[in-house]
């Protein structure tokens, strides 16, 4: 009986924590969907940052993939307050610089 009661209390606590997190996201003026896309974009930013540092010259197909993924990251980061991603600012700027360089190179080739 005590084990069942303990399980119910733990489930209630977990449920309460989830509701509290959702409330905090709403209070910050964001949608939960936007916050979730920011979390995913943050992971993609790390991958793009490593990719941008590792490869100097990209094939046209790699350029297109990099550009499309970078645009997704930029859109997700635009939907959340800047204070959430202050720590990732340098990575963001490095990826943005690589994005701009690729855009310029592709523009001059056309």
C-alpha cells in the first residue's frame, strides 16, 4: 500500500514540475513549441559550429545543406529572448559568418 502511495506522489510531483515549467515558459512570453524548437536548434548549432570550424571548403551540396540548417537555427533563435542564448552567442556568430561567406560565394558564382 505504501509503495502505491509513493508512486502516486512521485507521479503527482513530476506532473506538477511539468506544469510549472510550461507556466514559466508562458510567463516568459514564449510558446512551448518555440521553446522546444530552440532546444533542438541549440543542438544543431553545436553541430554546425563544429562543421564550420572543421571544413573550410564545401561542395555545392554541402553548402546547400549548411545554409538550410543554419536558416532553421536562426529562425528558432529569433523566436526566443536573447538572454536564453547569451552563452551561445559566439557560436551563433561564427555560424552566421560562415553562412554569410557561403551566400556571398554562391552569389558570385551565379
